[in-house]
């Protein structure tokens, strides 16, 4: 087996051997994913770029995309020579530029890029695509995992905190007012130990917001305490368990936290649904907004009508892909901002479980890794780390 | 018994004999309402106005206020000399000015006024209050019922249609964009035969919007057809029954109505809750808004998380009282606008069941009338019409 580097050289006959996880129908990852090998010609289109993958996370939304339960459906194509029309999953990842087409400017060999578009398909060793589909990032002071994991969870938390919040302007028909940075205002979130939750805690802390964080009980009281401490260390102001949160006592406890109720909570983030979502909604003050960005509990959000009418609580959803499409330059600015915080050590990496993807890694290993992601990875976020591919 | 006019004269000893429905604790109207008699001194404060009531509707929210289930609680006071601190219900009504205090300008005997504030307390024959609490209306071309019923249902429909709708601006953080008048865009509403629903049909029609209207089946198919026709005559574009609306076939039927789904419905009005609210939400296109202004079904609004996230459907509540407080001049303008439409015959009166309230009307009659309002009045809206009081 030649070293990977040897295969990247481009020139006559300098074909790149590539592999990709693909699926040609929706279903459980361990049943529908297969590992497809293909060759990439060195003569790429003039506007294209050949990249190799350095790291690619396994996010819950990727798994839902394979299952077919996600909002976005991937088109099945024969672009990489699969026998059946197929798609490559993976919404997030970091690539290194291997070679560029003749008309490409602004990108060169060795540059780090992330997808500029949603659902690029990152679970593969290499890709050739239009230069416009990549966003170059400054790799100084970053490791591949940091760069590969910036664009989904941290961006979701960043956008939601920045955009929603006290909304007097909205009520008067004059537009949403973003949370004032440094205002000391509260927000509340369930699923607080998720990737988005941890990011929200940290951004909130950096921007002078205070957070109330709801987590599910762990298997042991010690584990629950350890998780609480972990979130407090990230900058959480208050951490409570789900059972405490949906209990009768919560109303009084909340009033105590918010200085006998004198401080209103005007922003709630929900990724759970069901009773937990209703409890988030009930914790909000007049004119507050609950933003739903996930439905882990697979239960609808049930809202007492009185909250809508008399407390003027409003309910919206958040889908990062849509935001990214609508605000390309805003996304770029946000990613630079977040990566700067990472470099400065102000924003901590999520806990990661690294899964090696080498030339010899078996199909079974890869698809089982994805399947495991359904239960969540033990150490945190699952990330494929590409070695000698 | 002297004629009413005789009692209105002010001067030494010219006391006015007045009656009011009052309650001193929350409960069922027939149990907690009583008829209180009192005298009003002719020497009213210099900034006050003495009015007599011409007409006062019995709205569902009034009954909920008596029951204590409404968002606003009335303060109990001893202002009209009740033995226990009490409140006068009635949020809407029309008064005629009987006399004015020495410093009052802009109002004179014979003028028609409606409350400028919420929960004024209109279920009484007379009132004395600060001139600022009344809004003068031009009585030309109006009858008392038209003027007495303008400020709740028509105003709710007017505000909701004007304020909510296609909201691209909202998504980009730039404020809600009102429905474009004359755009031909669709809205959908349940409880379409309610006072608000009928008003929304008419305003929608006047402003070039198209409406899909959901009604509950009546007792007989003939009665259902008659109601459908009634709403079509008001300007409804489509009328469907509840059972059709929550059936599996609705999706296809809706697509047919909206030209094979090419036209999106971006505004839904909900006053029912439960399954009907979910069906309204599901009928909306991407970025649509469902506005809840009532919860007749007493069931929470259940929202599939996917509607929030992937279809970007948002859910807000509407409470007219809050709007009125925040936008006093807007309210005044809106009422003038609506009354002009009434004068021009472009906005039809709601069907009304008139209940006479004379000097001799028994307490039992009055409180039973209110209690009956719980089931809805047979002929439409219940309105007290004050005669010889």
C-alpha cells in the first residue's frame, strides 16, 4: 500500500482512489449504508477543486437524513459511479485542498475548506466539486476536529441566541430585537448537554447572558452531578434536572432564581418537545419566544392557549440550513467569529469520540459507527478522523 | 314610574337611579351575578362624564371574566356602593352622554361614546367616569347595536388580518410584513362562523384576500348547508366542515383549492385549539403564521416539531386588549374605518339576539341571559338593549 500522499499527485494516470459511504434508499444506517470505491480523474473541471477529507462528524441530523426522517432529502445520483443512484451523507466536515482546476482562484493546495452548502456529503475520503461549494477557513491555531465541528452546533447556538430574544419591536410590528449582549438577561434551554446546548452556554456566558439549563438525569446521581459540574464549568448559571423541571415545585424555584420573579426569561431553546417543551414555555415571561430546533423526544410541542394569548409567548422553529442559504455572508462572518473564539481558548471543543477512517477500515466498522450514533456516542460527538486513506 | 328622561336631569336633588350587574367572587354567572341599585349624584367630578348605556353585548370573554378563567382579572372595588367589593363585567358597549363635568371639553349631552379602556364594565344602566375613558364616535348612519358591537370582534379580525401574514421580513429579522391588500393571498380560519370569523371573512373579501373557512357541523345537514351559504354570502371563498378538515383527504382537497398547491397559505387564525388547530397549522405553507385568539375547545395547541423547524411555521397569540393599550390612536383609526364600512353597507352586522334591559327587568332574567351565553345565543350575539332604565 503506497502512502496516501503518493496517490494525491495529479498528472497523467494520477488517478485518486476514493471511498465514500453511500445509501441508495432510506433506512437504518447499518442496513442501507455501503462503502463505495471509485477513482477520481486528475483532470478535474476548470472551476472545480479536488479535496481530501480530514474530519467529518456524525450528527444526529445526518442519521435522520439516512433514515429519511429529516427535513431535507438528499437527491440520489450516479455522480460517483455507484451502480444504483445514491447519496453521500454527512452535512459537516473539514477538507484539505489537493488540487484546483485551472480557473479556480482563491484556493490552493493545502488550504482548509468546509462545505459552503448544506448536505454536501462529507462521509467520504475525497470529493471533487465546484470551488463555490467550499468555504476556505484560516487553519492557524486550529486542529482538524475544531474546524470540522464548527458549522452545525456552534452556529445553531450562535444564531439562535443572536437573533431571538426580548422582542418589544416584534410586538409593535417593528422587527425582532436581538438579545442585547451584556444585558445579563436570562435564557432557558432543555437538552442543555447537547452540542448546541453546550455552545449556547458558552456563547451566553461570553455575551453576558445568564442561562438556566435542563438536563436529563444520568444513570447514577454521581453521573448527574458530574454533568452538572461540567456545564457549570462551561459557564452555565443554573443547571436543573428534567424531573425537577417538570415538577410542581419548579414555578417557585424559578421565581427564586429570577429574583422572586422580577426578572423575566424571554428566550427558551427547545430540542426535546413534549412535557419538557411545555415547561420551557411556561417558564417564559410575557412576550417571550421559544425556539424549537430539535425534537429528540419525538413528541409534539403542546401549548396551552393561554400562554399564546395572554402571555403573548410565541413559538418558532430554527433550521440552520435555511439560515445559511439566506445569509451566506452572515454565515461566513459567524464562522470566523466562532473560530476566533476557539483560537483564543474562549470556546471549548465538544467532547469527541474519534473514529479512525483509514484505507483499510471495513465497511462494517463505518456503518456500525453511524448506527451507534443513534444512541449517542459515549464520549460525546462522533467524528470520523481520516488518516491514510 | 317616571319616564327615564325625567331622571337624567341634573340639578339639586337630581339624582340618577342606576342599576348594574355585579359580582364579588368568580363563579358561574347565574350564581355570582347580582343586580345592584345605586344613586348617582348630579354633582359629578369636573373631569367626569355621566353616561347612560344604550347597548352592551355579552361576549364569551365577559363570561370567562366572571368565571375567573380569562387573562384579565377585574379588581373588586366599592365604588358603586356595593356591600362587598365588586366588579361590573362587560368589556364592550355603547353609551350616550347625559351630562359632563365642568372641565370636560369635546363631549356633550347626546354624544355617543364607547369605552376607551378594556374592561370598563358595561353591564349597567349608567356610569360616571373620567372623560378620558370614553371614545366619542360619530353616530350618523349607525344604530346602537352596530356601534356597540364594533370594538371587540371586528377589531380583532381587522388587527389580525392587517398585522400578520406573509412574513419574509420577519425571517430576515426585519419585522412582520402585513398581508398585502389586494394580493389575493389565502388565509384559513377555524370557528369561521364566530363573530371574529365573520368579520375576517368580510374584511378579507374587501381587501382582496381569499379565505378558507372551517365550521363545525350543525345538528342537521340542512343547517350546515345554510350556515355555509351564509358565510359564502358574506364573501367566504371556501367553507368546509370540521370533520372534512381533520380527515386524511383534506391534504389533497387543500392542494386542489390552492391550485394544486402552487399557492401557499401563509396565515391561519385559530380560536379552537386541539386537532383543529393542528390541522390549521398543517395547512400552512413554509414560513406561515398561525395566530391563536381563542381556545373554545379547551385543548392545547399541539404542534409537530417538524412544522416549526422544517416548514418554519410560527405560532403566536393575539389579545386585543394588549393591542389596544399599546396603540391607542391606531385603535381609534381602526374603529372609524370599520364604522365607515358599516355606514357604507360594506360590513354587515352580526346576527344579534336582543335582550331588553328595562327598569323593571328582573335580576334573574339578566343573569340567566349571561349564563345562556355560555352555550351561545341562538340568533348570534347576545346584546343587552337598554330601554326605559
